[in-house]
């Protein structure tokens, strides 16, 4: 999901191993230790994207698409 986003941004995991993903994707990956960032920004759904719009932050939930088996 994050790989197909057009803009450059930070990847922050809330679960899993950031070290493994960092090695696999060859890019920096951070971890939301203790949910500090999720709590600070009021994030309730993952994945999400936070962008700055003027002096405010826009937090957008990114809906996951179900893969259909044909």
C-alpha cells in the first residue's frame, strides 16, 4: 500500500519488525514505540496518511481493497 503512494514520506509501523522491512525495501522505516504517535495524532485506523495543509494536519484513513478471487 505505502509503496504505491506518489509522494515521498516516512514509513512508521505500529506492528511488526521495522528492521526487516527496512532491509527488504532498502529505505528507512520507523516504529511507533508504545503507540505514542498514534495517541498524539488520534489515529484510530491503520493504514493512514498524515499530510500538512497550511498550519493544520490532515489525517486520512486509507481503505484496504479486498482481493477478489475469480
